[in-house]
C-alpha cells in the first residue's frame, strides 16, 4: 500500500476520475487514465493566499471558475464527478511522530495523534482534520513512526466547496509533497527539496519512509535561502541515521520545482556538498513548481 493510499479521508468514494492540484500559481489538473490530458490554469494574483492559519481562498468565485475551466465541456448527468484534491504543502502541517506503542483501534489512534500534535499548532486542534499513517517498521527500530497531516476545517472546506460548485466531489484529499513521493524510487537515504512559489518543502527519507518534514515560506527566492535550510537538514540526518552508510549523509538529493535552474543548482550544489543532486523526473514530463503532485499521482495511478 502506498503512502498516497494511506493518507486519505475516512470515507469511501468511487475511484477518482480527475486530479486537481492547487498551488500559489493556479490549478494543475490531470486524468488518471489519460496522462496526455494534464495541464495548468493560472489564477490571478489574490485569488489564493496559501497559509496554514487562515482561509486560503480569497476569491471563491474566481477559484470555482478556474476549476470549471480546466475541463471545458465535461458535464455529468449523474451528480458530482469523483476527484482527487491535492492541497498546497503550506496549507497544512505534515509531521512524523514516533511512539513506543500504537493502539490498534482507530479511535484511540486518532486521539493519540491529536494529543501529540496539539502543542505544535497555533489553533484549536479540534477545529482541524487529521489524517495519519503508521509507516512500516524499520529493521533497527522498535518505535512506531506515524506520518500525520493536519489541516484546519475552515481551510479544507473553502477548497472543497468551489470544487463541488464546479461539479466535482473531492473523494481523496492529500498534499503535494505526499503525492510527489510516488516519483521517488529509492532504497537509499535521500532528501526531497521541493519548491512551489516561495514555499520550500523538505522531506528526509529512508527509502520510502519519511523521517522528517519541513515546510516554510522563504523570504526571497535566493540560492542562499534554500541552502540555509538544506545544511541543517543534512546535519540532522547525519545525527539520526548514524547506523546507515556514509555516516547518515543522504546518498542523493532530489530537486523539484526549480525550473530551468535545476541543472545549474544540481551541478553546483553537488560539487559543494559532495552529494549527488538530481532533478526529479516523471514519465509524464518534468515536475515543475505547480504540478509535481499531479504527476506523482499519475505515476501511482498508471
């Protein structure tokens, strides 16, 4: 079972026929069985304002119009069409929690995860949706590591309502970084460095297992700003993964969303840090700053 399968709403819906990824730049879209149908529709500045704390959709009508225009002519006489909704990374909180033991009952798991995340969010956690997934245990650890995603109900609802207005039912909701992980096929220690607008997401990975997640807004889209986040993350991995090869240093660092500069950054940073940097790739095109989640979901679905 993939991570994308596991981080889902606790509802049962028909298989999704459409994919929508929301980002600071607009709406990326695709169809699982027709990867040639992928595209992107830009939104005017001010329609969205990505934040984990306040409403992201500032102009609901313009957002709904953008969603409706992604697949013009697609109409349904049988109600809402099932869809995947991929949220911007910065609209939610992604954490890796470790437990000595993890209860078997879903209600007890939910309560425990909410309790652990309660002190990490600047709002009432009871007003937030929480999804989580217990990762397969590592061979050298008895702890249970749980990937948890939290998003305020107000934020989630304001994304879902225009989607329904446009004729779609969000049956599966995930985040861009989690969907992007389907593009990484590696058993090594690695690092995903993903840029979307001014949002930088970094995931420290042990094979397919997430060990650490960071998501922050950069003050400026500058090389030194990105490196200022990469350096301490590598130091963290060296401390945590001491039993692994290369003294815990990542064997590879994946770059996503850096556009035409990816090759230059990869070459320069590889030489500086003595770690291979590699632009992330997909069978359906090079992931950019606004569509990596869609391409990751297509990789998973097809």
